[in-house]
């Protein structure tokens, strides 16, 4: 994930008006718009700026005879998108998936850097009446290059955004979201793939997907997903946890569900050590727990969303060490990101020899039944950070050592 810290901004949009109106008989001051944009960029460099933030700046009027005090309000910020990673070698079902190194567009603040464009246009008043009893902002001035500035704003807002889909909440609000941000939401994977397909077919047209979640809840879910993607803390109080838990369950976002459970005091850790016989018995009852390199993964909720169909995993991966199947069907290592969502524990070390290889169960031959050493190295490098430590995999839960009477 990208390093924690303020999100770099590609552009800042602002509107401006005069702090003090000129005398009635004085001509309106003329301000160089390009110089104002450049001056603001220098003033804000290395600072974090938020939407609706009010700023003040003093600039010279044309002719150099006077200074003009302006008030600026930040109306919008555009995030700086990191370039997508190169397509994975060898293709695979995730070949067209976006890189996980992204700057999501669902942001309202960020860091001004050397490459940040600052674009200021005059405030457009919708009425000449006083605003809520306060003094009316003065727009009796001329800002040069306004047409060029507004044209540049429109061009930046309208530019195609690769892998960005418009997510429609159930009350009509629209959120532009990078597809990578939604990957932990297992229950909407199929809708997301359809939206990305639309985007591939018509890149200039917005791709949309609907979710049965209200605007306020969806906004908070996206903030949570951003914080996870960027390794930043996400504050969650009891009231918010009560609001978001059913939403997280509906979206299939296990990480947020567990965060809510933890805050509410109902969290029970799902990680434990299993006997192979327990896994086999669960599957015999119609479940779908699969084993990869000793990891036990509950993929039952993923079956309806699986790109290859919901039958192939139970047919090929259940009842065996399915690591080889994962390697064969998932050339892109981005597929690893879902493993943490499904991981529920480990096979006890003493039972690892009881887990059949794919060759044992499917007659493929010993070579085909085992994953390559290179793949195993990559899998373990990715998963070891969240797996139960090896030292704790020697005794299943509930089994106590036998005490002999001497």
C-alpha cells in the first residue's frame, strides 16, 4: 500500500472575491489571473488544503499602484493518481484489474506539491441580495485569463479516469471510486466487473454500478477502505459501528465487519487451528473450506461472485491442498489480496501429511499436483504477515495435553 501521509494533489480549484469593496467612484481593480494562480501555488506549497477552506492573499492590481486583498474558497481538489502497474506477465483473470497502488478520487483534502495546479476563478453570485444577513462578497473586480482558467478546470474534471466507476447510492448520490478501492467488498464483485467491462467498451462514458446503501453510510465505508489502502488509522466509535456493521455485511467487507464487531464488544476471533478431519466434516455438510499451504480459507460467500463460476472451486479445490490450482488459474499476484478476507486458520502441523495433494485427488500426476517453489515463496511472503505463527499451529483449539498418573 502507498505510504501513509497526506494525499498528493494534482489540482486545486478555488473561487475568489474582494475582502474590501472598492469605493463607489473607483474603477474596479484588474488582477492578473495567471499571476494569481502562480502566487497561490507558491504560498500553498507543502501545505495540506481542504475543500471549503478559506484563504486570504494580497496581490498587486495591474499598473502596480495598489495592492488588493482577496478571499479564496477552495471548491474542489483533484488527487494525484499514481500510475497503474504494468500488466502482469502471463495474463490471468486479473490481467485487467487496476494496480493496488492508487490514489482514490474520494478525497476532500490533500498535500500541495510542485506539480499541483492552482486554478482560481471569480465568485459567481446567484443573487444580489445579502447572504443570510452577512455582508455581500464584492465581485467588483476583473480577473484576467478567467476563460482559460475555467476551460482548464473543465478539462481536468472531464478527463477520462482509468478504472474509475460511478457508484450510485440508493438515495441517488454518486461517488466516483477507483475500482481497486472496492476489491474487499466481495458481495459486489460481479457488479464491479460489469462496470469495468462497460468502461473498457466506452472509455469516454461514465461506468455506473448501484449499491443498496445510503449516501452517509457509503461515504463512511469508502473512507474506511481508503484508510486501509493507505495504511492509515480509521476512527470508529460505537454509534458509527452500529451504523456500518449491517452495511459491511451487505457489501461482503469482512475487514470492516470485524472492526465494527471489535468496537461493539461482540468480536470473536475467527482464527484457530483445525484438524484435517474438521475441515473434511465441514465440507461433507455442504460447506466450502479449502486448504492452501496449510491455510484454511472459507470461500463459501465468494462462490456466487467467482469469475470462473461457482462450481469450479468445490469441484477441484475442496478436499485437497488446492495451492496448485490457485497458481494455475491466478497468474496475477493481485489475487493474493483476497486471501486475507477468506483466511480462518491453519491445519494443525501433525495433520498436514493427511491433506491430499491435487494429484492424489484428481489423478493429474505428482508434478501437476504441487505448486512451484517460486509460487510458494511468493505466497508465503505475502501471507505470513497475517497467518497464525508456526509455533501456535501444533495444537487445535480445545485440545489439552493428557496428564498421566504416575
